[in-house]
C-alpha cells in the first residue's frame, strides 16, 4: 500500500509542522489534509501552513493543504498522523476512526506511556493489557486498534507563534517504533536518519531504522506499507 492520502489530525504547532513538511516536500504525490479548529482552522484555510526556523539561514516552509473541522468531509486515509495531546485522543477516537480503511496506518506522536503499550508484548506477561487511565472505556483500542499504530515520540517540539505558523529551533525530529515490525514492513514518507541513538522503547518494539539510529521527521519520497 502506498501513502497517497495523508491526514494530520490536530494541526497545532507540532501537527502543522508535520503537515507542512510533508505537503511541501511531496507535492502532487500526496493529498495532505488537516483536521483543526478555531483560529488555527481559519488561518490554514486562508493562508496555508508555515514553518519558520529560529536559524534565519533556513528558509521557511509553506504549504497549502485541505483543512476542515469535520473529518467526515475527508476521504478514507492511507496514513493518519495525530498531533493531539494524550488526554485529547479519546475524545477524537470517533473522528479518527471515520477516516480508517483496510490498511490505514496511524502515527501517534506521544510522550509518556501510550495506550497501546502492551500490545503484542508477550515477554512481559501483560500482552494486550489495556490501560483505562490512558484509554478510558477502551475507545482507542476498540475503534482504532493497536495493530494500526506506529509509535512516535517527539524529540524537538515546535512552538506556535500564531495560528497556522510553527517555529522550530532546528529540523523537528521524532523517534519512530513499529510495533508490528515482526510481521510488517513499514516506511513513512518523511524518514531520514540522525545519529541519535534509538530509545530503549524503540529497541524493544523494533526500531523503524537500523543500527540504533533514530528517524528525523523530514520529508523524502513516498514509500509503501506491505
């Protein structure tokens, strides 16, 4: 499966930066949309997304994307990236689920213990254990499913200087861990490797890279999930 339709669900500073980088790098190869609300939504509709760097020698990134506050207006997606905080995910579960089809992958940018932490973790003796404190009523587990998820921890988080505008100290980076590494081959359309060592969490679940190197969220080419 090739990623063509990509939705960033929650386009604040972090989600907006991801959406802008993917859209500006891949252009017509992908259809990028964002789910946002309030002032962010209006600004994206009017002016598109902008990423500005503290280092003035790095040019701004600007991109026009489809923006809505109603995910039902969007087609089914190949890839969904959430830019929401952990406590906001449960309320968004129905909206995210409405964008899913067979094979859709979901990248959740989260710090801390994720709701799918024990999925397929036979070694701990807690395989498939659900965490009610993180996923109340099991909505995320039931509606989205841990088998779709690619874990992602933000290393450098952009800040929002104004609606639809993100400011980053450097190229935003993230560490990706594929929970299904034993049975699926996964590449994301914004992978490039940095010299940073992968976290113990990434090594435990199967890193998205090789030789202990983590991944920076910088667009390259569209790749496939099979």
